[in-house]
């Protein structure tokens, strides 16, 4: 089970007055290997949606298929601590994994302009709630993805096998942690009431796009 060992949420005056914000932040969430990364890329490729991205930050190592500045900004612990010292971190989650402490965080680095843009991000329940608290409930739209447990586990295993150095123990740890982190009780606390079932990728994509378009 994941052990959350540190959280930071710094409420500084944001450079855009909230009452003037018009955009939305659409937050894709779901357990590991539910398909949210693929859905994210497919939705962004739809030219009818004027969506921008908010690239998150992490101190975990990049996977073989990941590129710095695309899926994440990959920083060292020292670089993360400097951002924290200067008050630029909006929210941070630190997890004790089998390979050390990995941190995931959102930075107030002027990627976000809610006065003029809509955004699509991938997040967790915790990051969603913290961003919602920071920007305001009206500006965060949750998009929760579900997939049958056995299929999810098989996808996670297939993905890990493709790594140069598979970390199967970490895969198992994360899989079990997700069962607790995304429990029905936690979903209710986060007020997540709409679910998208990803057993048909094309249909799931179209359903999410349909919901997003309602806000334009």
C-alpha cells in the first residue's frame, strides 16, 4: 500500500483573478493501466477541441518511452526543493516506493492562463482535489476512467515487460495502492459521479469529447 509521506499546497495569489477566469481544467483520472495516457493523446489530437496541456513535474525516473517535457518534466530532488523554496509549487505528492521516494507536483510556472485557455491534464484524486481548492471548484472538471481489473493488470504487465529493466514489484505495489487510493469512498469524497468505461477505446474517447465540448 502506498505511503504518502509529504504534501504541499501553497496558496499564493495567482496571477489571474479567479473571477475573470473563463477556461476549464479537464482532469483525466483512473487507476494505473486504465488507458488514460492513450486517451489523453487521442483527445489532444482532436483539432475541434481548443485544449492546451499542463505538463506536470516528477522526481521519478523516466520510462523508456517517455520524453522530458512531454509526459513530465523530470527533475532531481534538489531542483524540486528549489521550486518549493521559491513558492512555485501548487501541490505536491510524495510516495515511498520500492525504489525510493518519488514526488509528483504541479508548478505555477505560467503554463496556465485560464482567462484565455482550456486545459487537459492527467491527475490523481489527490492532485485533482488540491487543484480544485487552488483554482476553484468551477474550473476543475473530473473525467474518471474505469477498466475491468483483470484487463488492467494484464495491460500493466505487458507495458512493464517492454521496459529495459522491468520493475514488477513496483507494478504490484502500485496496482494494490490504486485499489485503495481510488476506493468508492474516496471517489465519493472527491465528488466524482461520472465514469467512462474504457472497454471500447473509440467509444470511450467519443464520450469524453462529447462531455468536454459542452463547456465550449
